[in-house]
């Protein structure tokens, strides 16, 4: 029953987005799935170094076998990533694709705000971080299959109108209308993550998942406006958060970002 409700929530979100129209080719839209030039299996030359780094820094949460069942991992929320499934939320690649090496490096370097995943930029050298990325890729066979790779999406910079308060207010109001159609079911009317469908949501691992409280000054994928936009075009693999790349235009996505930014300012002002 829960899984059916999970699928229903996804369908409702996609249906709402579909009502907004179909986007044409533009920045942030999915690239053609040609894996020829993007196949990036684990680099075996970095295996031993990556294993050493992983064993010293990652096992407590992610576990010896990368399954997210380390002694600390079973106690934190959200749970650590299970690398054996080859499913990653935070990427610059289209929905369903593996992340790029740079995507994984960014997570190791910057951490994930609001979770137990710390940043390692001041603890590990860049070579160590790159090595552990390669080791993480050895936990799933998906990294050996070229069809799972594709080009990253181009994430554009915020439009100039973000610097104009009058235009920003107008765009945010347009974003509110889009939000009402496509996002309220899960994220709630005021973006607090308590929409009617939220109670039934599960992730790909069968665990209850809570939609993001968009009023916070950050989301798990980052703190910048481009991080919000990125989630809208890539979706979050393994969760009910679908990609809106094919059902919204670039302008509509930035208007959504503008509305979410307004929610944040309203929350801060309280």
C-alpha cells in the first residue's frame, strides 16, 4: 500500500508539472544519452589508496562493505548512502544516470548540509578525495556498465532579474503558481515539507522519507540558488523527487527558485 502511495505521489508531481507545458531544448535540459565519451569505470590505479582513505574515514557510517550499515550509520537520519545500489541523489547528470566523478568529489569535499556527512576539504588532500571517489565506485557493478553514464547537464547562472527587487517579486509570484500545481502535494502550501502526500513517501530503500523544508537557508545538495535549480533538472534518484527538466522551461524553473527564495526570506523575518 505504501509503495503504491509512493508511486502516486510521483505521478501527481509529474502530472502537475506536465500541466505547465513541455520544455524545448535549452540549458539544463537532459542531454542525449550517449555514453561513449562519458564512461568512467573505477580507476584501479587508485584502488589501494582509496581503500585506505575509506577505511580510516568512512567505515563508521558507510560500513566496511559500503552498504550504509556502519556502527554509527544505523543511528543517524537521514541514513548514509548505500553505495552498493549505485543510486546517488546529488548529481549534475539526468535522472536515473550515475553521477560524474566531479559530482562525487564535490560531496566528499563540501559534505551534505543538514546530515551527518561532513566536509573533507580540510582533512583530506585532493588526491585522497579523488582516490576515495574511485574506491566508492567499486561497490556497485553499475559503474562497469557504459549504458549507465551520460553527459552532465549545464546548470546556468541565475538570471539578472534576481538583482532587481521588483522583477524578482513578479517572478516569485509566477513561481508560486507553478509551486501550487507541481509541488504542494509533497512540500505543502508554505514549503514546510508537510504536504498531504508526504506521510506516505518512501525512498528506494523502503525507508520513510520526509520532503525538504524549503524554508531553510539550505537544502542537502547545497546552499546556492544554482543548487535549487540543479535539483529541479536532475531530480533526486532514489526518492519521489522527480526531474522537471522536460516539463518546465528554464524560465519557469528559475521562477520556482525565486518563490522558494521568497519563502526563505519570509521564514527568516519571523
